């Protein structure tokens, strides 16, 4: 079994066409049937002087009407952390979670985020979602033309 059969990969935030200074809330993720989630955020260029961080939130509401920050989940991103990856590994106590990119509203940054849900109650996990996530599994493949 490969890792792709044991984790669910979901796009949380796509890269924007242009950098933005507004906070961004990741897609609300349903954790039913999963133990935890690894939230990855990748930055592009970060403006000098920018004050940026990521954090995790959870809720019992599927539309996120009462999302609450998870204590201690804030990860600071320095203004010279261009093109880096930041992550949070969360085992929530409520069903719905999301990542939040907190920006200072005065400086531009560009980023994307991906969720990796792990500990599924049912295997294998299907990770192909039309126009969002596509991949293949290859076992013990011989060398040759790709």
C-alpha cells in the first residue's frame, strides 16, 4: 500500500493570479472518518515588512459559522520566508476544520494550501478529484521512458 491509499489529498487554497493582502480562509474540511489532518501552506514572494502567519480552526457547523482558533496553532511566517512550506498537524476535537492565512492587510503575499487527511476509517482512499487533484500509483516499476 502506498501513502496515497492512506491519505486523502484536498486543495485547501489555490494560488491566486496576483498577490493579495487580505486574510484567506481555507476550504472547510469534513474530518468524519479521519483521525487527523496535515495542513501544508506554501508561500511565494512575501512583501518586505509583511506580518503573516497561519493557524488552524475547527467547528461543529459544516458551513463554518462558529469557527474557533485552535490554541497554540499559530505559525509565524517572516517577510523573508519566500517560497517556503509551513505546516500544521491537527487532530481536531470537532468535525470541521480549516487553515487560515492571517495577513496584515498592508502587504501582499501569495500562497496556496493543501490538506492531507490521515488515519482513515476505510481504505483505500480515492484521491482523484476532477480538475483539482490528479495522480497515479506505480508499484515496483522498471526503468524506462516515463
